[in-house]
């Protein structure tokens, strides 16, 4: 079950978008994702947060995906940017 605040990724064509769940639809099928970064051609690009709606089955947990590009201090910066109080 997906929860608000969970960090996930979604494949959009050749781009992998990374963000956090900002809303879960009534039946849990439609998920609102606030995207904060994207990976294009193996390079990460941080973006201004933007929202999009995706089907739940398309979302994958971020896990260690960001470890390749960022150290832990960057994750703290991301938590501050997204106002993630649980991090």
C-alpha cells in the first residue's frame, strides 16, 4: 500500500522521474506524485517540485536509486526542500 510522503520513481518514456506521494486517490489506484528530480541519459537533474497523476502500478520505491548520484547530505537537502518532517 502506498502512503503519502513515500519516495517513489516512475518511468515516463526515456525519463525516470523521482518524487514523493502527495495524495492517494479514493480507491488507491490514482496517485498524485510531486516530482522533484529526473534522470535523463544517466544524469540526474533536480527540478522545482511539480505534480502529476499516475496509476499506482507504475510507481516503484526509490530504494537506493539516488545513492549513485548523491551523498546523504543531498538527501537531507531534498527533505528540507520537500518539507519532509519524518526524514
